C-alpha cells in the first residue's frame, strides 16, 4: 500500500533490513576515509552484533559520533541535532515503532514535498527502499546509533493509546464506581485495563524508570516514574479506572484482590520487548483509595564492574584490595535507591572464581549468577535473614553476601561470621560511613565485636549526570559557588555548563547517574575510638585526617570535572551542617 497524502492509512510492508552488502559498503567507506584499518574490520566481523557499525563501536575501533560524521560527509547529508529537533506527531504516525527499528529510520517531520527522516545509514539504496515503503519522497539526516535508539524510546511512547483504552473501559460499564464486585471481575476480563497496565510498565522500561507510582488523588489517578532518582509525572487518569488498575496489578503479583485496607507485597515476573524483568509490588491504603508502587528490575541489564561505578581510581584500588581479604566485613551504607546493591554485586563479580564458595542471602534475589549460591528470603516458609545466615555457615562458605542488615540477630550473626574466618559483604541503611558504625552500636552489637570484625564502610549516593546532548554555559548561584569552595571544588575547565533539556533527557538536563563514594577504612586508631564509644564528630575528624574523602568532597570533584552540577549535588546529598 502506498501513501497518497497525510490521510493515508499506513506505510507499505517493510522489507528493508541490513544486508551483508550494506556492511561491505560501510567497511569500504570507513577504510577509504581513514577511520578504521582493514585488520579492525576483520576483527569486528568475527564478533556478534546486529551490524558492522555496531560491532566496530563495541570493539572501540570507532566512536558512534565519528561513524555518523563519516557517513554524513561521504553522502553529503546533514547530521540531525536532537537538541534542537523533536519528532512531529504526524511524522511519527507514518511508521510503527517496529518498522522504524527495522529500517533504522526515525520520522522527524512531514510536509507536502517529502518526509524528513533521521537515519543511521543514508546509503542511496536504503533511501530508495524508505521512499518505497512510505510511498513518498524522503529527505534524510544522519544520526548516531545511540541517539537513534534513544529517539525510538522517547518518540514512540507506549502510553500514547491510554486515552482510547480508558474510553473503552468507561463505555463498557459506567456503574464501575458503585459495583465493587464488578471492579474485581473487570481486572480479569476487561481488556482495556490489561492494556493500560501493560503500557504503563512498557513505557517505564523504555524510560529507564526504577519505580512506578500509581496514586489516587481525588477524582484522578496520577502515574509517576522515578527516573534517575527523580519522580516525574507521566499520566493523569480518571479515578474510575483506579480500582481496576490496582486489582489487575494485584492479580499479576499474586496478591489478595479483596483485601484493600492492609498493606500487601507481591512480585511480578514478565517479559517486555524481549527483556526479562522482575517487579516488586507494594500496595497501601491512602485517603482516596490504594496507592501502588512497583520497583522495576531489568534482569537483562549488564552488571557493572568496580571501575564503572564512579569510584575515583585510588578509592577503587583500595576497595578492591579490601574485598580480597580472607576474612572481615565490608559494609555498604546509604539510603534506599542509593546504589548499594549494585556495588555489592560488582564486588561479588570481582570475587567470583572457581576457588571460592560464594553464598548470598537476599530479599529479593535481584540478579542471578550461575556460579554463586543464592538464597531467597521467604518468611512464610521460615527463611529469614538470621535463620538463612545460620544455615549458610554450615555450607563451608568463603564469601557471604547479606542483602541487608535489618535487625540485631542478623547483625550479630554477620559479625560472628566475619570473626570466624569468613569474608562478609552487606548493606546497611545509614546516612554516611561513620553513622553506619553507630547504627550497629544502636542495634546492641558490642563495640569490641564491631571493632574486631568490620574492616571498611563505604557510604554512597547516586547523582544525575549532566546530559551531554544539551550542555550550555550557565552562571551558578551563590549557594552553588559556596558549596564548591567549601568542599574543595573549582570551576570546570571551559566554565560552568549544565543540560538545558532536550529530546533525550526528557527536558530535565540530566541523563543517567554516577556513584559518589565515601570510604572509611577501620584502622587501629578508629578501632580504639569505637571501643571507647567516642563521639561521632571525633571519629569523623579522625577518618578525614587519615585520608577519608567525604561524600561532599567527592561530589565537588565531579562538578569540577563537569560530570554533574552543584545544584544536583545539593539536591541529592545532604550538605547543611557538615
């Protein structure tokens, strides 16, 4: 079917996929331009990947930006600037997301003359295929593969069809608010509700959201995503659909759909666009209905290595040496969502070897390792942190990971494990490194046991990175400058810059996050202060005198390097009074 104007029904069937000829042509272009060497092409061809370009980028032979610039120069077409351009809705409607992904072409604009596309490869043969698919002339601009993939996720929003699903839902039964039993049944049978929930979860995955909040607010239901640590509102739904959405989520999570007053927890495992995800569900009654929070875990996301976490090189080297100790205890401290689990898994990845018996006890098991023995907490079956940890000690472990120290029993067994020749990794909720030691004291663990078992405490936070696609100069506020000067930071080379907001960062100016770390090594002097129950301030001063760089000092260095802004650090790391 060919398009004959703006009111045509849709594009022709898509058949333009990348071919070996495309890869051969790309290789010739890059070699003739001097961007890569023939031996690099040969090495890339032997790797796994969707295209030669993707394999060259993955191998480090060429950058995404260099590849796009080379193709732009060779074919004489411009580069697309997503900082300035956002795809028009009428253009996006010309291709489905699946078609755009297959063609590696993102519609940007449409007029009476042609369709403007952002493409990864502007080869004439591919443009001919695109014109045939769309049934009209095309204009193209080159984009990087990374920007194209981001553009797909932001342009084709899974929640675009929510409005029509809500209309269908309300049309099928206008008495839903009064008929409680019908609400429950609709969660099983009502296709619009099923689709709305699926759309909300799918878009959360595309937006890299860590949490989904569904909140009743009067006559409306608000849906928010936590993206890079900050909540953003994405949908405003009518209140009538709220109970059915909650019931649908409860069914997915294996929860009691009749119980609406008591808090409940559940778990959902599903596949979204080829990616396996686990979702932890929590419901609680609030004024106006039930609030649902879903913690989304993308199991296909690669695990980080220690050097990728954001630790300064000297901190990473010291931490790596500490976790290779034969016994002792290393604690990761920080708030919920501070990245503690990511750091613990990165540590496990470094320790994992055939010579060691690694065992974990977690709630829940977020990432599964084939070569590590992992225990899932199940309180209904009697498997608690304390009980599971006792059983682990009878399994001849070398390294033990305790997902979280929540109570005195778990803390005591973990400390005793570290004292009896095991190496223990654990997380603990505390504001900073020194506070973690006092948390253990407050739990009732004897000071001499803490001093003998704990070898280091790493406190951490996550701060948002400035979006590199929309950086622009700005003048920091007096408060930001005062923060920088107080904690040893300075103006970045090239001046202060921040993200102004673009298509990729959802107009926030920030994209993805980086860790900020504070490492307290338990020296003999620190042990003496622990045993003496020294004041918090005295121990913190000693640690700083021995070289501990505080969270604020590390964050100030990130501002100096241009990685983030002082405003973001002041938002995410408590500064006052420090």
